[in-house]
C-alpha cells in the first residue's frame, strides 16, 4: 500500500521520522520541521521588541491560534480560545455553571482521563454537585444505553471523552448531546484523543463545549490546548475562573470585572506565548492532509495491528468495531512494561499504560512496514527474553 499512499509525502515534514519508528502520536506527536523557525521568531520578537511584542501580535495569539485549529473541529473563526492545558479549560467550563439541588449532577464515565476526573470530583465537592460515573463492563468501552440512562432531568453537565484514552473507544457524541439537550443538560466533550486523527464537527454533534490540545495527534507540542464554546451558550455564561484577558478593556485595569463579548470572555490570564508559536504548525499540516483521508488510513492500519496481534495470540485491548475504534491499538503481551522499554531502547516509539499494555498509534505519515516492524520487535523481545534487562526498572510511561 505504501507505494500508493499520498499521505506519506508528509513524512518529510517531521525530521524524527528519519531516525525512529514513530508510533506514539497518541501521547506526543512528532515535531514539525517548521517549529524551530517559529520559536526563533518568538525569541527574536522578545529580544528586539521587548514589551512592544504584546502590541505586535502576542496579545491576539490565543484567538488567532484558535482560528488555525477551528476548521479541524468544524468551528468558525473566533469560536475557540487557546489555554495552557485541558484541566484548566475544563475547570473554566465548570466555573461558569451553577448546581442547584434539583439539577446538581455531573455525568462522567469510569474510563475518562484521570486529570479531568480529579478536577471534576474536587470541584463538585466544593460546589455541592454530585458526580455520576458510568462504569465499563470490559474496561474498553462504555455501553451507550447505560450512559444515556444516567443523563436525566437532574443532570447539569455531561463531561465525557470523545475517544477514551486507554482503549481508543469512540463514544457516540451525537447521541450523547441529543440526550443531554432533551433533558436540559449541557455537554463538555474532551476531544484530546480524536481531533487530528478523525473528523470532528462540533456543529454536527451539537456539543456545547469541546476541549482538546495539539500535543498529540495535531503534532503541536505541549502547552497548546483549546476550548470551544458554542455560540448558543457562549455569551450567557460567565466563568468565575477568569483573568484580565477576558475583560472587555483589559488595559484599563478596572477594579471590577466586565466580561468581553464573544469567545474572548472565556480567556483567563496571560497566555503562554512560546507554546502558541509552536502550536499551529502541526494543525496546518493535518489540515492539508485532510481529516477524512487520515481517518481512512487510520482505520486500515489499526485493523492491521489488530490482525497482527491476533496472529500472535496477544490480547487486544481496543474495540474490534472500526467505527468505535480511534487511532490507537493497545496490545497486552506478557511482561508488557519491560517489553515496551525494550522497544523504546531500539528507537521504536510506543507507550505503555497499566491495564492496557503497549499502545501503538500509527498516524497519517506511518508506513505500513512499520506496523510489521513493531510486532517483529515485540516477538523478538519475548523470544530472546531481551525484555528481562528492563524487568526491574521503573516503567517508562511516555
């Protein structure tokens, strides 16, 4: 297939691909070739303009960077803002809501990313809210009917993942949003593991809030996360987790808060400017590659990974249904933590998660031969017992 794969033309955009087998974009996407130049622009602006750099473009960067990402989630200009991380983005959403006794429930699942669960539980405790966490029968997916049943007239917020981080199980976001809106609840979707590897359309799903980041599938590095807020709710809510960027006249330094109109009201404090310089190059490449083409290739390559695991009798900790499977296949092999470290020592970049095993994440630039190579390396590690030299080491979790 490689000879007929136009997406492989993008390999030259990522220098690390010349010296590694890169199968870990579900954790950290590879750095685009243009990023050092963009970071040099940041350094030059600071060095040459000093404080004047704020008026020369820095101040607007959280919205401008958001506009670069917006087409990848079906949003328009000035409908999302950049934030340092998803924990802050989700907390900002939470801070805008009230939780009266008759509508004080937050619906989550047991398989949502821990950082979001930690924050939500702690904020719920202080706000008088109740978290309803929907369990999983198999540790891979969430039964959709069980989740929909948990969303009722007492629900204020549904805060779930679009794609579950360990198993890459794709949740039916459209059905979740429709059910929530039927009972008057709002939906905050964590799309960190979907945007960049599959088509995402906030308008089609009908989601109220969507959070995500460029760290993984968007190849934008750390510190570049984003928050989309639907125009339907954007201006009638006021987050209490806020800051001077959200003020209608931030440089007036007024003692009282007057929120800006539009998406800017969801900003908070001083933005992380260096991260925003780096954040946009990866999304530009992903946009050029095309979400539909990326998804088509991802479905094909993850199916091959499942078949390779089945051939060797390894436990696949990912959905079998391609419609419910995101971009990652987790394979649980004997001594998986040590085998993962053995692969990393060979510059085969994967990651390991407790309860999932070795997570393998091909992306649009991945060659088919690399899928065969990672399983050959796993087989060799087990057959030769080369994993044993890592058996007593602290697991490297990438």
